[in-house]
């Protein structure tokens, strides 16, 4: 029984206790890092779903009113008003997508082709001075370049 009362025994348990404390702290740090990464991934999935849903709603509007996608004919005054509103919605959406793509390069593969496709349809609208004032210079420069290459 004297072995349990010796200084060596006490030092051993103090060392084991310190090591276990360090291990517990390291595990807590790893768990926190893992939780943060999983939260970010979950939020990306949720945000992607929201973006996709918003774009679907925009496209649905164009399905109901095909004149919103045609540049080759004259529009009535009512159609022109609707087109101006629709084009603003599209460009505003594309600017939001652009902002998110600059923060998350994985989104570029999906959304840059869509930005390019919408640009082909609605470029004349955003080239008008009164409409350009509604958007950031950085986004306008991106649209004017017209090269939507995915960052590596």
C-alpha cells in the first residue's frame, strides 16, 4: 500500500491528468473546427437552394411573358414597362450572384454560364446610362469584359 502513497505515484497521476487535460482540450478544438466547417457547408447548401429558387421564379415570369426575352421586336408601352422592371430584377439578381461567386469560387462553375446567357439577352438594357447608375462599378466592369472564366 505504500506505493500508492509515494511521491512518484502522485507525480505519475499529475502527469497523466495533465496529458488527459491537453487531449480533452485538443478534442474540443477539433470538434469546434469540425462544427464550424459543417455549419458553413450546410449554409452553402441552403444559400444555393435559395439562389436556385429565386432564379426559377425569374424564369417562370419569362415563361409567362415571352416578350421579356426577345430583343428583335418592338414592344408596346405596357410591355416596355414590364421589360424594364424584369431586366432590373434580372440584373439585380445577377449582381447578387456575382457577389456570392467572388466569395465562393465553387459557385462560379454553375452561375458564370448563367450570367453570360442573361448578359446576351439583356446587355442593351444595362448599357443605358440611367440603368448603369443602379449597379456597382465593379460589377459593371465584370459585365463589360464579357469573359466569365472560372477562377482556379
